C-alpha cells in the first residue's frame, strides 16, 4: 500500500500545486543537459550517431540515477528506523514533478481568456504551450492550437508517465520524461535537428505508442463516445506523428470539430492533415468540456496505475 500512497500523494500535489515557479524542476535540468549536449555535438559529421548516443546516455542515466537514489534512501531508511518512508517520500516528489496535468489545464484556460481579451494577448499566451510560430495566428487558430495541445499533452504529460510508472516504477517514469524532453527539444524535422534528433524522435514515438492509444480510449470512455473508436483510429493515423493524432482525433470526435491544417515551425510551413470534418468556431464551452474529459481520463489512469503498483507488491 505504501507504493500506492506515494502515487496518490504525488498526483494530489500536482492537482493542488501544478508546477510552482519557486520549485526547482527536474525537467528544467533535463533541458539544460540536452541543450549543452546539442551545442557540443550537433555539428560536423556523423550527427545522427552523435544524437543517438547523447539520447541513449541521458535516458539511461536518468533511469540509473533515479534507481540508485531510491535504493540509497531505502537502505538509509532501514538503518534509521524509517522503513520505506524515505523512499516513498522521494517517489511522491518525483511523481509530482513528472506529472503536468494541472499546469496544462491552467495554461489552456489562460489562452482562452487571453484571446477573448485581444488577439495579441492570445498569441503571446499560446506561445507558452506550443512549438509552432504564433505571430500570425487568428483567434480560431489560437483556440485550435490550445485544444490540440491539451489533447496531445494529456498523453505526454499525464497518461504516458503513469503508464511507465506502472510498468517500470518511478525510474521508468523519470526516464520517459527525459525521452519526451529530448523529443520536444531536438526531435524536429528541420535542417538543424533532422539528423541529430532523429533517434530521439523515434524513441519518443516508441515510448508513447501504447500510451497515446490508451489516452484516446480513456477520453472516449469518460465522454461516452466509445462508438467513435474506429473513426479515431482511422483519423489518428493521418497525423504526421504516429502518436499525437490519436488523442487529437479523440477530442475532435468528442467536440465535433476539426484540427490540423497548415502551421509554421521555425519559419517553415508544415501541413498537417485535417482531423475531423466540422470546421466550426471553437468556444470557451468547448474548452471547458475538453478539460472535463482530460480530468476524467487522468483519474481513470491514476486508478489503473495504482492498481498495477498494488498488485505488483502482492
């Protein structure tokens, strides 16, 4: 039960606090390591090999260091009479740091509030959560981008970390966050990262393959739209990413709207196939419904992960 306690404690901390600006965050450290490695190695020949080696090293190091930390705290707890609780406390903090459900929802809500005030405020706010260029986005494109990000990052920031927690424990969860951070920083298909970040992008695709489809299933389940699962599978496969399209297709089915189309990344236009047929105007009510779906899917996944941690200790 102590393993379940650490999961629930970490999840409740995220639910209540999100990502406080005053708290040092491991993902920020991940980003600095990746940026330093990219600056040092993304030049000259054999960039693909250099990027793969950097990615593998950082993922294995994040797993190994987390495992060593937890084992060390377990041994210290046994010697000091604290039992497993030092280890469980550290697990709860790490789980809290690996979840991003509350912060994501807050940011999406702020985007809708900002764009209701002015187009420029909306563009500035949505730039905080998307990688695309936002300087020329319309109000509809801003709202669309926010909801696409909400769906995609339900997988990246909540369901996938909990999936790897259930499968490989907290070290697996931390390693997944490193994989996802690598992809978000160097996994682009532009001239600078096409070779160096190729392995990181493929690794993120592999790590998120099952969780992305599980995310779509949970979204449909909590919204009562499971009959659309075949449509979601078909349309989710249209996306350039093998994973991102499935949660986006699920949300498009739930809201009866359309995602995709042309987007600018680093000054280059990227055309994403449309997902959904109804090109209607999105509203704050759509955002509120999407948030409820996200929270429902998150709660179901927490229950599944807690059950996995409980039965693995029997």
